[in-house]
């Protein structure tokens, strides 16, 4: 299947797409809310995400005030075909501050839980989960009835990209929402995990990221997968799906 990964701002990228041109949106925005409001005990802001040389940030966060978020969601709604699905990842802070805004644009059907299995960092409680908000544009059922609402998928450790998510997580999103030949979209493509999940599912992919290094990494990852069937950033990944 074909893939198209561009370097662009998420909203400008979405505005470049035609109306009703994608079939599924799966995305993990780099929310700024958590970093603006929470600190660990030693005063370190959560997630400065500098590269391993310490000479620059990997990416810029999405300024997720409600008005900016409404603009982003409106563009997602415009490019998504009718009777299709959208999955948006949230941390705990952004879910409380922005989750209700999604209801203004899409029909929210469920809040799914990604159980990372291994403990992460935390302030009062160490974090072991994130949320995935599932919503629809129009009426479309899931194509599978055996998918739970809690997904136990181990988080990645020492991954090449600082917020890299397992491909299996995006495969879970696509399991009941995609069909071969669909076009999957991720406006915050990062390391390209969603793109690999789409290609494995027989779908095309279109996505963007504002960071040039992320775009280079995602393009290399997809090119390697297309040529050799190997994911160079997560060679042992699998969907872990029932059936």
C-alpha cells in the first residue's frame, strides 16, 4: 500500500487534504497541558524530550487550549469520510481538559484504556495507563465483537523516539475500524508507528509531523517495511489480538 508522510503543522496538513478523503484517524497528539501544569518532585517538567546529545528538542508540543483544539477537530471531521471512526490518545490531564470538546464535533462512543503493563514515572501515583477516546462520524459499528476496552500492551523502553508507541497499540485501534484499502491518517505521525500498523493492515497511510527528524525517521521506517517487511524500530512488535 502507498504511504505519504509530510513535514507540516497538524492543522495546515489537514487543510491540505480533500473533504472526506480518509477512512480512519488514529493519533497521539503531543499535548502541552501536562507539561505546563505538572512537575516531578525534583522540579523537572514532564517530557522535555531532548535528543541524546542534549542539543535540541525532538518536537514541539501541540498548544492544546480548547479553541485550538476545536480547530484541529473541525479539520479532522472535514477530512474523515462519513460513517467512519477516529481514535485520539489522551493523558489524564488532557482527557479532563479536552475530552469533552471532542463531543462537540464527533459522537464519542467509549474511552479505552491502554494498560502499559510496566510502571512509568508519576507524581502522586506512578502512571501505568493512558486513554484512547473512540468516536464516530455518523453511524458505523465495529467490525469485530471480541475487542475489550482495556488493552494490555507493554510500553516500549529505550526506543529510538522519545514518545514512541507500540505498533500493536495502533493495530488495536484499526482492528475493528479498518478494511483493506482504507486510508489511515495520523496528523501527529512521530516515529511512524501508526503508519506501520496501517501498512500491516493492508491500508494506505497519510500523515505529518512538524519535526523534520520525526518525518525522516517515519519515512525510513516505512520504506524499510515496504521493501523488506521488517520494522526497523520495533522488529519484534505484533498486534497481540485475539483470534
